[in-house]
C-alpha cells in the first residue's frame, strides 16, 4: 500500500487483513481512505460496517452497510 499509494485496492486488502487481526481502529482508517474511490466504495462500506459491528456501534454499522448496498454493482453479491 505504501509503494503504490494511488492504487487503493492495496489499501482495501490491508484493511481486510487488519480487521482479521483484530486491529479494528487501523482497519477503519484504511477503509475510510478506500471509500473515496467510486469503484471500491461498496466493498469499503461493507468492511466498514463489519468494523463498526465488531465495535458494537450498531448505528454506524447500519449506515455504512446501507451505503455499501447503494454502491454495490449488479455483478457483486
């Protein structure tokens, strides 16, 4: 992610790995950066929703998951 700062897919991958390791605050920061990219906004919103769900912040989780649904493309599940 540091080598290719313009390619936000690396930051998305980094955030997913941070979330898997339980470093939720760091993962949230990465996903918030990725959400600016229109092509990745749905995936980042989904991951943000999962982060906030893990922190028991249900209102933010719901908001991010609803935004992820709006950005989801038709070929994504």
